[in-house]
C-alpha cells in the first residue's frame, strides 16, 4: 500500500498518520509493522515517532494476520455468582476481557477457559462466553454465558435493555445538581481515533443518568445508570459536561497517582435464562478506589 503525506499532515507522528489513513488496522498492529521495517518512508525504515514533514512517499507492506485463539491460563478469578447457565466475575482493573492486537495472554477469557473449560461458542474462539465487556481499566461485574442458549438469552436482554447496570465513579469538580441525565450521541473522534466523542451531531444514541452520592472539595462521587452500552460511554458523557473521571487523562482529567481511572461496574441485574428469576449481582468498591475515596476531603 502506497501513501503520500500531504502538507496538512505536517507534524503528525508516523503511526498516527497511518492510523488515520488505514483505520481498519489497530494502532498497535501498525506500530508492530513499523518496528519490523514493514513501513518505509522515502525508502528508509523510520521509528513510529517519526514526524511527518509533508510530501513523503510511504510504503506499507502488511504482515499476514495471525489468527487469534484464546488459550486457557491458570489465573485467579473471583466468582460473584454462578448457576448452570451464567457466571458473574469480579474483573480487576488492568485485565483485558479477551485477546486482541498486541494482547494474547492474561485475559479474562483465558482465565475462564482454565476455570470452566466449557463456555458458549457464540462469540467465536476469541470471545467464548463473553456477552458484554468492560474497558481494561474498569473494574467490576462481568456476566459470562456457559452455553449458547444462555448467551443468546442474555444478549437479547442487553439489546432490549432489560439488564440494569450501575457504576460508581469519582469525577473532577463539584457537580451542581444532585441528579441528572446526559443524552448525547457517541461517535469515533475523527481527529484522535483512540477516543470517542459526544461533540458531534452524528453518532449512536446514548444516555447516562447520574446521582450524587458524596461531594468533596474538588471531586464528586457519583452513581451512574446507563441505558445504552456504547464504547467509553460514561467517560465520554461525564467529560462532555466538564467533569472527567478521576485518572482518565484520555478524556481530559489531569494525571493522578491512582494508576487507573476511577470507574467501577458496581452491579448488574438480569433475568436467569433458565427460570426468568430476577438476579442482582454486586461487586464492592475495590481497595484502591476505597483508599482514594477515603483520602478525599469532604466539602463543607
């Protein structure tokens, strides 16, 4: 694939430019190609951080994609709930749900395969059992289907919004209203492809409701109910009203010592596939977030 950098690309990193021009490939995969000299700029193999000057001839020689397949790994899991069809896991922050570009081990799926052996196959070999996901640095409840029938039943509940998902988060600033609803469409940010945005008129419909649980001098502790499950939804919506999640530098929060962003999937309600019985599963706030909250100074 041949690409010509224009004057408008001046100052961009090489990997960023490639991700703009080749959005079908992940940035990590493009960086891997650069490291392995599969990307040439004017005939030379540069670094990913190469700064575009404009006018360069860029040659990209893609490597064959290695098929991904989840492998069982002996990784500890905390089970919050289990029946014949469903298991609810308390996912720690930092754990990726399933394998993807650049991540092949240490995933939730790998741990699930070791613990349960048999999971639903609807998601394919990469995502067995996975009905919904959490971001890597979001902790909390994840539902997993043990068989295809349960997977389809749970997927229908998510699609029809019969599930009820509650999150806990700490945001920057003092949220004025005790409660509110954010209803803004979410789309991929056209300038920074790793981000989503709620600033465009186009995008997928999304709404989030918040309730203030506690106020501090420069932070607010919130409970969030989401009615849709868009990528980065809570983080994008809260940033859009001027209250980014603590630790979430991608969406405007200052750097912090927390080591992650303060977002926790606290509870989920669903109907058991076998009986229709309503079940609520809760995950307590993890120690790192409890500690951060305890150190915050209450507002007067």
